[in-house]
């Protein structure tokens, strides 16, 4: 047996950062990883790869600048695919090396193998050749991450039916693609493949894409997708997916049949918990298989904590990192990070980007808040006009009584970056006036916050610009 203060199962965002936090404060730590390299799906098959594909597609095709400069690049599909995959592989390798280097700098032992919980806060690690070893710890952190959920009625054994990870192994760029699921990942892939010239049909049972976002942003995103040449079928979705007479067929609820070359299914994710021995160790899970934790991320088993995708929403890499850090601080009584920020920003890295923080207009209305909104359109921004990225807006949701900022919603270029200014303002309890009083560089997209705030004040006085 090897003895540690902390054994972490999984080296994704929650596991890596939780391990590093404990090691930074002098604990002896080991991380057990079932995959052949550290980093989890955020590095190797989900977050980083899809965003890299997006940026590479935009660069190779000049998609966003075609109308601005009157130029369009036509790439040989085989060459485009080779460039896409080469760039994606390079970024993945860089990120894997970064995670490995972080563990090494903190003196953390990285152990390869499949972990399961044993008696007395031990972790049994089975290597690829079947050999087993035991690790004993004062604290165990469960953070094995997740994988794409595969609805059992869909034929994933077909080589042209993919989930959000297997799609990274495409051997060609198809001419047509049907994507089932218009959540964040579905929208990211749908817009990326549309930029590459693929005829994409995006399906979802919901009435609008990314339905958790502010309805105005979702509706504008849908309109932008349509203008790009994408087809959206919302409120119905797919009834069947099958191969018949040598071709894929996607049957819609209204009886229409699509015949795409490739189908991508994005149906959420499932936690990697099957082989962990949770029940035997006394770790409770809910009806959806998610590990049950309290406010300190402690499970129902003594000395066992959990963080990241396995405990459920929001399943964001940024939040998972903080959960891992907070968990180990509570586990060891480290007076450093006691809570996870209750105001996380959300980013959807489609084309164009969408981001939000705080309350949507719909939630403010449902809670009976006397609210108003202010909009700043990028079409009026000198920076956006210069770059040719004029679609979208910054939308502020605020209380009428004191102009206190409740939510910020952005559609457009660099939305994932711009949202943090709104996050800071809400977190500090500021009114929208703060954006009016601030001096912004010109030309910048950030300046649009000022005009969104002016628009909000005009609406309060009944003189909003039409």
C-alpha cells in the first residue's frame, strides 16, 4: 500500500485543480487517471478540441470576413480536414503537457489505471495488464469527469453516426450533416461545420437553441444561424435514425425524412461512475446517477468528496475547477477557498459567440421584479464596423427602482470575454450607471456596455431610441 493525504480519481478540471490546491498547501497527493494522458475530456475530447475546430475553420475559410472584404477561400476538403485535425491535435498536445507539467510542479504522483473505492478510504487501482495496487488516503476526491450520453435507440454502431467526441475522428468533411441537439455543444458544431460549407440541419425538441439563455439572445442566434445557411428544425426533433438502402435516414416527427451523409448526436453527458464502486463504499447517487454532495462537496461516505461533472449541473470546466479547490480546502481545513462563486458566467462558442451571467429577462419577470432592459448593438460600434463583426448586442437587465444590474447577455464577437465585465459589476452590486461613468478605449467592443446603459436610462425616462 501507498499512503497519501489525498487521492484524486480523475485528472480533468476538478481533479487537477483540487490536487494542485492540496499539494500547494503541503499535502501529499496522488491522481489516478484511467486514460493514457491527463486532462480529461475538457482537454482531449470536449472543450478545447471543439473550440479549436471553430477557430481553425474561421481562419481557413475567412467565414466572418467574406462580406467585409469580398473574398472567399475555397479549400480542397481533404486539405481543409488535414489542417483542421493537425491544428486541433497540436492544441490538445499543448494542453495535455500543461496539465502534466502542473502536476509535476506540485510534486503530485500521476498513477495510470482504473480506480475504484475500497474499504477504509482506500483506492484500488487496476492497471492495463490487470495488476492491482492499493492507495490509502485521509481524503478521497472523486472527479472522474463525464462522457457523451448515447441514447440507446440511436445506431451509434453506424460509422457515420457520431457523438461529440467521435466526431473528432472524421475522415472526411461531409457535404450534409444533421445535428440532433441544439444545446451549447450542438450549436458550436453546427455553426463550425456551416462555416466549412457543410449543409447543416439542426434539430431539437426545444422551441429555440440554447433555451436556458435569455430568449432574445436565443432568437437572434437562431436568426443568425439561418442567415448563415443553416436549417433549424425546432420544437420537434428527430423521431428515428436508421440506415436503409445504403443511406442514413433521419425521420422527423412530421414525417419528413432527411438523408444526410453524417449524423451528430449531442444529448448531454453521463458521469464516469460505473466502475468506481460507489454503492459498496456508501457513496449515494441520485435518480440520474449523479453523486450526492453537501455544500462542502462531501459525499455520504466519510472522508470522500466529489466535484465536477459527476455531481451534475452546471458541468462547466470553470466551475468544476473551483469545486475541486473548495472541496479540498474544506476536507483539510485550509482557510483559503470556502465557497464557489455563485455567479458563474456561461459561454457558448458558436459563430457568433453567446454569453450570459445573472438573470435572464424571463426569470426577472417570473420573479415579479420591476425590471427594465438596455441594449447596445454592435452594429453601432466603430470597432465592430472596422472588423466586420457587427451582428449581436450587449443586453443589460436591471431593476427599475435603483438601476441595480441583474443580468448581462451578449451575442457577438468575443462575447465570452466581454461577459466578465458584467459579471464583475453584478458581483459588486453595481448599478448600470457604472458603465456610463467608466471611460473605455475607443474603438473597442467594451464601449458597447456604455451605450447599453444609456439605452436603459432612456427607457426609464420613456425616451428609448426606436
